């Protein structure tokens, strides 16, 4: 298994096992469907994003609070993916 494949597997596990069910569904579905389309910058940004608290992530994705500039692009992609499903 290549390094990137291992990283993808780890990100999928971290995305589906957040602790807050809403974030499990949002991030798990996003990474399952979008990981192959992420460029290296987005991939690294997503990896750092997973270090944030679920409540914080949920407020960013639901646009309740502003998103730090370093996460702007990846949060926008997650939000577009999530809201396009509904």
C-alpha cells in the first residue's frame, strides 16, 4: 500500500469517527466522494481541518461563524458538496 493510500484510509477513518454524528455524516460522505478530486493543497488543508473540534467545524460549514482563511477553500468544498445533496 502506497503512502497516499494509507493517508486516505486514515482520513476516511478520522472523518467517519468524529464523535458528533452530524460531522461523521458530513465529513465521511465528503471524503468518500471527493478524496480523488482533492489537490495536494486541499488534501493537506483537510488533514489539518480534522484537528479542529466538531462544534467549530459544524459552525463553519453551516455558516454560523466565519471560517479562518487557511480553511476557506476546503470548507467551501465541503459545504457545496453537503448542500448539493439536499
